[in-house]
């Protein structure tokens, strides 16, 4: 006479199991969202916490990190980096430049480095003061490929020139690569959208930290540099 009560009991047990699984998934999703929010908030704090070294030391050379060319001319953002690098040259903070950046594949016939050299020469920098690094296609490669160039010329002290929103990641990469006697000088943009570039930088910084993690493990993952 008790047999009919078995099925309702099993249904209740299945419902309880489903509820527990749903509650667990909900907690995992909530925890994941909280961790992501914390991580992105931390990176925004790191990016916005950058301040220009004061006083800015003198160095043997500046590594100017590339950005897009527009019809073989530096884009407005890249012009800002180059104008800042030129100011450092005029002030006597640096005597030489490594301009770093490969081919954009956006229709430009010149590499970023070639476009940067032409811009600096037009502003009065002697050609012999500029060394080109024509292969890099990321910040990591900018710094990795520029390192042996600096060593070849005996440039021991360096200033990395970029934008302020990009400075923290650039400094972190330089530290990973073993740069010594190097500071990162970031100029503030008046032409670029701060909201867009900081948001983009959060994603780029996240990708870099994943790249770094896998490289330290000796593994190259599909999304790496």
C-alpha cells in the first residue's frame, strides 16, 4: 500500500538536486563576475595611477613605441608620442632614438618605424641619431626587438616613450624582459579618447598578463603575442 508514495519522493529529491546545482552555478557565476569586476577595477586603478617620473633622468636613447600610420604618415596619436620624444631630445634628456614598429597592413607602404623616422627628421633630428626596428607588431615585440639594438650600440640607460594610459603595461613588459636603468615616460593625449583607450588598455593588459603567465610556464598559447 506504500508503493505509490515512492515516485513523488523521487521527484522531490530530483528537484532538490536541481536546485542545489542551480544554486551552485549561480554562486560560481556571481563569484566570477565579482572577480572580473575586481580585476578590471584594479587595472583601471593601475593605468590611471601612472605618473611621470620627476625629475625625468637623462638617458642614452629613447625607445619610441609605434602606433598606426595613416597613408604613411603618423596618426594623431603617434604624432603625440613623437612630439614628446622630440621634446626630450631638445631638452637633452636623450641623444638617440630607437623607433619601433612593423608594417601595419592597413595600406601603408612604410613600416611604423620608417614613418616615425621621417617625422622626426622633418622636425630636425639628424638621421644618424635614429635607429629603426622594423618588425614589431605588439608592445611586447617593440621592447623585445629593441633590446638587442640598444645593447649593440652600448646604450645602457633608456627612456620608453608612449602614452600615459599605455605606460604601466609597457613598464611591466620591460621589467619582465630584464630592462635595467630604464624609465617609462607617458605623454597625456589631447587627441585620443581617454575612455576608449583606457577600456582597450584593460583588455590589452589582461591579455599581456595571460601571455606572461604562459611564457613563465614555458607554454605558448594560441592568443599569445
